[in-house]
C-alpha cells in the first residue's frame, strides 16, 4: 500500500528508493507503478553499484535476489546523501585543524617573543659592555632561567662598573702622587 511505501521511504530517507524487479529486467516497479529498469548489471547483485539515476544524479545501489524466485530487490540512495556525513565531517575537521594550526602558530610566535626579547636585551647589553659602557643594566622581571641570567648579568655589570670606578680613582690618586713627587 502507499502508506507502507511512505513508511519505508521515511526509513531509507528522502533520497532513497526501493525497486522490485525481475532478474531478466523485463519488469521493475517502485511498488506503486512500473518504472524503467535501472542501468545496473544484475549479475553483480551483491556488489555496491554506482550509476546515473533519474535527473542525471549519481546513485549508489545494492540489489539482492529473493531466494527461490526471479525477483530482485534494489535499494538506491543518492550518492550525495550517502557521502554527505563524511563530507560534513571532513569539513568540520578541516576547520578545526585550521583553527588549531592558527592557535599553534600564534602560541609559538608569542612564546618565541617571550624568550627572544630578553635575549636580545641581554645581547645588546653585552655589546654595550664590550664597547666600554659598564653601567648598562637589563630590566627583566622574570623568575625563570632568563630572569636568573639577567640578574647575574646585572650583578656582573654592577661589579665591573664599581671595579672600573675604583681603578679610575686609584689611577687618579697615583697620578696625583706622581705629580706631587
């Protein structure tokens, strides 16, 4: 009955069809009216078959013989609908992957900036000290290894600066003593 076919249609979905036909392709029906035989090889009944359905859209179908009869039952589904879930899943995974990649790149960039900025300050201060500016200090308020290194550098720079001033005073004193002598 049409009510039973409607119930079955709801079971297989809007894009699905159920066909019943003979194994010699002489008669096919959708249950209500005769329909043209689907362009499938009846000999490959147990395989998944792909063909152009009504309207030229790709259809995936599977057919099974009814044991002891010449009848064949064919269930055809729109290839688009069969693969829609997979396509949707792949698109979602691509979107998530792109977002995670962007987050990873931004995180790596911020982490590198977090590490390289104090290293650049330390390098510039070391170059200044090598050029004779012994009063240079680094302003790094961190408690990690870079903070320890910056504090050690600052202590070293302070000691070098104090030692330089002490030596300059001693040179001035000796120079004054030599001039007085």
